[in-house]
């Protein structure tokens, strides 16, 4: 009969003693070797190894041993991945991973390394190419709390959740109201968010984002509605009233009307309506004439209105990273594995 795997509590006792004595290097090495031994003992051993790695990583991060903590966190994620592709992400697994990410420092590459591993594992486990939505939302929320709005954006977009879209509306509002933004069309962030969700073919989140952003911006700047014009539309849903409240911001108007036109794609005049709308706002708004915005607008026309053949040369991220000066947020932080195309910031921030 094979030996029974050691319990996590027994395995953790010497590691905790080393941490308490201040010998963090030895504690790190002991955690690694203990986990490696347990992982050879089947499912029960794997569960014990996960516990050992989590508690050890947590202890290291709480001691601000960022490298050791991130290393053990990555080993934890690797152990979780041993269950195999499509095994799912359990709530306790998600909580542990999020807790470790939350303990990392935003400085240096340690958080990046752990986030990379977490997204890669959760994508395989959940069979969602961009990764587990709740983990993505947590990362976006973490960067939002740190006021790193450019880093929060791709994770909130990729999460594809209502609450993520609502939070992104708040993020873009906080971003838009910065003092250096005052001389520009403040509604351009509304266009950025809506176009990003349309490129991802997530109309629900586009609508949730726009309501959130619109409410914040018009509450703070009622002059945007100084001469409001409300346009009633034939509702997409018969149970809902559907209106567009025009503002003094061409970008915000383009975002509103663009979303409504996409929601009605497939109608007898939808191609003509979209073409006329784009032509009008490219004449009215310098932002809409930016090459990157025009590229995104043309891609939306291809997706929803079949106005031109879809491009053959690039993938979703290639387009996303070219728009408005996109690319790796913050100069290198991990992007979600298969992020939605987002509108970047060339001329918009």
C-alpha cells in the first residue's frame, strides 16, 4: 500500500517556523521542495501541495518578499492546472489566486508574472480564451483602486461582465475628468468604451458601459445637456422605451447613435444609416477622423453591416493594439490572453 500523503498542516509546520525565525530564503526553498514531493502523491497530495503553496506564498508576500511570493504563487497556479484542461475554476481556487494577486506590489514585474500565470491557467481550466471573467474583473478592479486606469481597462473589457462594464464607465469618467483633459471633447471616452465593446461583439456590455459613463458625465457637467434633444427610436425591445439624448459632445453623440444603429443592424436601411452616421460625425468630430478611430469604425461596419470584406491580415489583438496608441498597457503589464479589441489613446487621453 502506498504511503499516505502528508497533511498540509504537518507539511506547513517547518515552513512557518522558518518564516517566524526570519529565514525567508530557507522557507521559500522548503515550500518548493515540499510541494514538489506532495505533487507526486496523486490527487490528495496535489490538494496538500496547493495548500502549502498558497499559505507559503501568502506569508512571503505579507513579508514583502515579492519575488519568492510570486514564484510560489506561480507554482500554486501550475498545481491547479494539473487537474487538466476544462476542469473548471473552483470558487476557492479563484479566491486564493485573487488574494495572492492582491498582495503583490504594482512595482516591478512580480505581479505581471503571477497575473500571466493566473490568466493562462484560468483560460485553459474554464475553456474561455480570455480567462476566467471573475479573475479578470478582480484584476481590473485592483488596478482601478490604484488609479492605474490604463492597466484596468483591458481586464475589465475582457471580463465581459455587466459589473465590469459598469465599473469601466466609472473608470473612464475618472480618467476623462483629469485636469489635463479639460480642453478636449470629454465625451471621447464614451466613444472609446462603446467602440471597444462593439469590436468585441458585446452589445450588452456596450449598453451598460454607456449608461454608466453617460450618467456620471452628465451629472457632473450638466452643461453638456444645456440644449438637450431627445430622439425617440423604434425600441429594440418592445417593453422598453428607447431614446437618445443628444449632448454638446460630438463623440458622445456618435457613441450613442452608433450603438443604437448597430442594435438595429440587419434592417432594410441599416447599411445606409450606418454609412450616413459615420460620414456625419467624421465631418463634425476631429476624434472620429483619427486614423485609428476610422479603422475601428470601418471594422464595426464590416462586422455588423457587411459594408466591406473583413481584413485578412490581423487578429483581434493586432487591431486592438494599433488603435489610439494601444499596445501593452503601462508598457508591459500582462494583457488578457485573448482580449477584446479596444480603442487606444492616440489623441484621446
